[in-house]
C-alpha cells in the first residue's frame, strides 16, 4: 500500500470551476445565516429566563393577609400552612400543642384544636 507523500510543499490544489465556487459561496452564506439565527435564539431563551427570574409576581397581593395575628403570650409557632383560604398555625404553648385556624384577611382566630395525650 502506498502512502501519499505530504512532504512535498509544491503540491497545490486545482482551482475550482466557477459553478463550484458559486455553490461554495452559497453554502458559506447559508452557514453564516443559520449561525446568526441560532445565536439569536439562544439570546432570546436566556433573555426570557432572566426576565422570569427577575419579575416577582407571586399572584397573591400583599394586602391579602392581615398585618398581625394574635396567638398568645408564651406561644411558639411551629408551622404555618394555608388550606382553602384558612391559615393553619401549629403552636406550642408550654407543654401543650394546638392547631389554630385563622382567617388570613382579618387575622382573627376562627377555631382551635388542642392536642392531648391519653
């Protein structure tokens, strides 16, 4: 098997005919155009991601909750959960644990459930 001799520096490529040069120029333009479109798409995706990260619309207005909620002088809040427009607050008062049902708009206590041991 013979191997080509790449050491010859005077080897030159034959010039392309005009039709092949036109095809080559057209392919270069298509490649450049598709590359620009791809970069524009990437920039649009990153711009949309940054827009979504920087806009802070939680959907809940800030005045939808009461500014203060009274739970008791020695109560410790363990957990707060919202269920069907009721705020559920789990509190520990000394050695007792209770579940408070509170109206989030007015901040008034609707109900109370004590947890006792038997």
